[in-house]
C-alpha cells in the first residue's frame, strides 16, 4: 500500500513538473513571438504606409494620413516619372550599383584570400585597419573625399561614385569573406597544388564557387547600400543627367508647395527593387553570415 501511495505521489509530482515546464515553454514562446511580431510591424508599417499614401492626394493625406485611399490615384506615379526623370535616374543608379557591386566583390575576394592564406608582417595590421573602417562613420570622410575627388576630376561623374561606393564597402566585405575562407579546409588547396594547379586556378575555380554564400551576402549588402546612398551622391553629382534615384526624389520638395502623393510614389518605385532583391536572397544572406559560425 505504501509503495502504491508513493508511486502515485511521484506520478503526480511528475505530471505537475511537466505541466509547469509546458506552461513556461508556452509563456516564453508567447514572449518571443510577441517581440518578433512587434519588430515585424515596426518594420513593415512605414513601407506599407508609403505605398498606400502613394495612391492618395495631398488633401487626403493631410485630412487623414492613416486612412485607406477611396480612389487609386495612378497619376501620382505618372507625375513621379515625368517630374524627376526617373527612367534616367533609374539607369544611373543601376549602372553605379552594378559596377560598384562587381568591383567590390572582386577586390574583396582577392584581398580576403591574401589575408586568410598568406602570413606576412602586415597581415594583422591590415585586418585591424579594415575592422576600424567599419567602426568609423562614413560622414566623417565628407571633406577629404570631396577634396580628393575634385583634384582627380571625378567630382561630377558616375565613375567617381562607383569608386567611392566600392571603397566604402570593402571593410565589411573583406572581413566577411576572410572569416568564410578561414573555415574552408586548407587541404583542398594543397591537393590542388599537388595536382599542378596554379594559385589563380585555385582561387577562381575552386575557392570562388565554394565562397558563393559569402559572395552573395556581400553583393546584396553592397547593392542595398549603393541603391539607397544619398549623402555622397548629392555631394558629388551636380548635373541633372547624372542624378541617381535618391537625388531625383529630393526635387519633389518645392520651396512653397509639396506634392506628397508624387513623392510617395517616387519613393515606392525606388525602394521596391531593393526590397524584392532582399526578399529573394534573404536565405543566402543569412546562410552567408552564419556559415562560419556553423562550421566552428
């Protein structure tokens, strides 16, 4: 009898422990998903608000900024394209972003390979310099960049923007690629050298495909930076024919009147490509940033 009572008490205690653990897990899950939904809403709300407002008139926006449009005013998009010459600006941004992404990926891959595989005196110093480049704010380089670009006759050219954007993206790109390359076994390269492969063949035919997750990551990050950059674009570009999308949007703001419907329409056109690209490749970005940690 005593053994039966003891077993019943044990089973009751076990069930109570299971229920308490289950309740704790449910509470933690509720808190976790609550925080995630909060940040999801905080991220999506501005984007959705801009897109919804792009179909409204100025009067509707001023009367009720959070209301849904009763009529879709597509003329805002027509005005955005005509007033700001968006097709030309879109082409300029595409050229600048495309070349800056390609140059950044190529230069950072070669530099990261040298830092990850070769041991020389300045290896640690160069790595620390690139790390310092991430910490320093870009805005602090406005004056020296302006002076240098003016002396090199690159002040009002897309080539100057491409060089600038490529240089600004090098620190984070090199560190991501170096971290990824350190996780790749050296034995792969040693076996290729034994088979008679040159360094260039090893770099571009063996390591380059292996580093695809990290390369896609840095290319997407670089593209988003180039596509959305405004400060140096407006500082460097003065002619209308060479304006990028971010500069073109600025000219919707008049001295005495604002066309908010057209402004929001232009903003929607500008931000959608970057959002779509990030949504399509978000898994590769995450895998590229976490690949080295998983290997470790």
